[in-house]
């Protein structure tokens, strides 16, 4: 018996393949978190007297072994398993016998998948925060090494006012500070215990202790009432994908600046050989493809966000299998966000501004001069503006 709901009735292989979809691959990253959720659940069942201590110990040991074996590549999720939850339970029963069959009391895969996802997302939020902090350190490195180099500040792609490498870095750095704050608020949304809401309506007739699993798993609160749980699936996902999209959009804008700075016409920056790629026909080329791909990444993360939002839009309350499709865009957006942050930090570490190539147009000081006249002569800014403007009328 492969599937937890198998009643001995036939299942069309095409239906299995379509409904299980990509879960046997996507759920690989949830195995460890499903083990953590299951151990907390089983310990709670033992603490409330719903299973005995011997069975609980043997289930937990079996789960820990399966977790380690999965990490070591000793088993994988098959399509016949449908998903990580089924794969773990059926292997547990194979390994430890009938005690394993006592684990699935007072829960459903519907709250199980949410528990595993939230534990995973919580780690992602922390991990991503650390990577954004590392990116900020790289940006600080640029400012420390070359911050005093003047840089034209552009509006409409025209030299506008004097800026500097430090000011350029500082603007992006502040954007990343906002992302870190955004990730903290996503973490608060994530950190509610869904476990024990079962299929979405609790466990009638079974005195489980949801606060105990919340405590064991480090959730801030138990999500209440039980009907709120399935209604919340997808929201933390979308909130995280939104923050990732903002982050990757800023990386893309930074990449866009650097692409301009790297053209032969500008030559404001030099990139080390190891970050550029070549052309199959033009021997002279050293292309900044990495920056172009960073610039394009926000299209993908935003598409992932849109996909996530669209899956949940207009669904009725309660668990719907549609929700399974949230995982693909979620994981894709997370992976691309992480890769893009890391690679941009690497580019920044090797990049160098070439001060002698950076020329500020004399007109760039016009507003500053008008401001000076206002302060020196006490005339209205509009008059000072007109006086300076005369120089630029041909
Ligand atoms: N793979 C499923 C998901 O991600 C797990 C829950 C399945 N529940 C069900 N009732 N078929 O949503």
C-alpha cells in the first residue's frame, strides 16, 4: 500500500502522475522539515497520553534515521509516494513496523505540508537576511575603498547633479535595509503553528495539545481558529516572493547602472576577467552577461509572485489541491533570489571604479551655484535659477 488514502481501489496511472505532479522532486527540500514537524507531533501525542512512550521513542528514532538517510542520498521520494509526507510515513512503517502507523493521529497532510513549509520558510527568511547582510558588507567595501570618487548623478540619463561612489552605494544599501525589515515582517506572518488544524477543521474527539507543538517547533502562537489555517496558505509565500521581487528589482537597477558604466563609452568601472564571459565570434569581447541576467531575474521572481497570488485568488476556504501548485513558483523565486544576491556580492567584491575616466559635465554644478547665490544675496531661488540658466541657453 503506497498511498496513505489507498482503499484498495484502482488509480489510473495518468491521474496519479498528473496529481502528484512535481511533488516527488519539489518535496525533497521539505523532508527534513516534515521530520521536525512529525517529531514534535508524536512527542505531543505521547505527552497527552494518546500514544505510549515506547512507540513515541521508536517513531522519533525512525524519523531521525530517515532524515539522515535522505540527506545521505540513501532513499528518494517516488512518484507513487505522491509526496514527502507519504514517503516518510510508508518508509517509517517499513522500518519500524506497526508503531509507525500510530504517527498519523490527529493530523492531516493538509496541516503537515503547511507545518513543513513554514519551518522551511522561516529558515529561508533567516538565510536570506544573512545573505542580504553579506551583500551590504560588499557594498560597504566598495564605499570604503573608493567612496570619495565623484560620480555624476543622472536623471533622464543626463548628468544632473554631483554624486559619489559612496552616495551611489548608500542608496542601494538603504534599499537593502528595507528588505531586511520586510523579511522580519514576513517571518512574523510565517511563525504561527498550523499543526493540529488537521484537514482544516481540527480533531473532534481527540484532546491534542496544539500549544505544545507550537512551543516545541518555536512558533510564536498557535494559529486559531482552525479554519484560519488553510485560508493563510499562500500568503506567507506571496509576502516572501514580494520582498524577493523588490530585492531583485533593486539588484537589477544596480546591474543596469553597472552595465552602462562598463560600456567602452563610459569605462567608469573595470571588472575582473573571472566575472566576464566571451563571444564565440568576436575575440576581443569580455561580456558582463552576469549583470544582464541579474537584471532579467526580477521578471522571473515577479512572475513567481503573480503565479502565487493567482493560485489563491478566488479559491473557496478550506484545503483545495490547487494549493499544491504554490510550491513550484515559491521555490523557484527563492532560489533565484538567493543566487542573484550572492552573485551580485561577488561582482561588487571584484569591481573597481576607474576615477580618471569619470568626467563630470561643468553644468552639473548649476543648481549648487543657484543655491549659493540665494544664500549670499538673499534673492528668490527662481531669480537665481534664471541667472544661472542664461549660461545654458544657446
Ligand atoms: N502535496 C499536497 C500539497 O502540497 C499535500 C497535501 C495533500 N492533501 C490532500 N488532501 N490531497 O498540498
